[in-house]
């Protein structure tokens, strides 16, 4: 599975960004896509993830500010980030995992995209 992500950049506190990720390759009909992030000195953490069935998982720190959506037909996932804060600054990684088939449980990562929240 290959992941192509876009949408990072520099934004002022309170601003918004949207990240997009497209998956291609050996995609099982049931899968999960989402975003992790990592800032210097910290471990990589889940930001928001969504399955083909619509189940979501997210970090408490983004509740009410970020939303995730996906287009199953296009194998695309979108992360809308509003009210961004300096602590959201990190490299964001698109993540994919098949939930069935011969590659069940195998994780795939996109190249990171940098999100910087600063005035």
C-alpha cells in the first residue's frame, strides 16, 4: 500500500488546515486510515483514525477541533484541523492498516507532512 499525503504548512494560532491522504495498492475492503503525529522529543501518537465502517479513534487533545472524514470509493481520508494551537505543531503521518485479507494488521505509513502553528 502506498500513501500520498498533502496539506501541511504554516498557520497562525486559531487557524485551520486540511490534510489529505490517498491510499493505493493492495487495499482490502475493510481498513482503517488516519493520522499520527510526532513532535521533537515525543513519541508518535494517534491524532484521528477512521475505519471503512465509520468507527473513529482520536486523541482527547483534538476533540472538538479536528474532524476526520473519508471517501471509501477513492481510498482517501481528510483531516480538518480547526482552532490550531502551537502544541499541534508536529510532523503528521498518514497511516493505513488492512482489517482483513492476507495483509491483515500490517501497518503502512506515508511520508510525514509538517504542520507548524506559530505567530
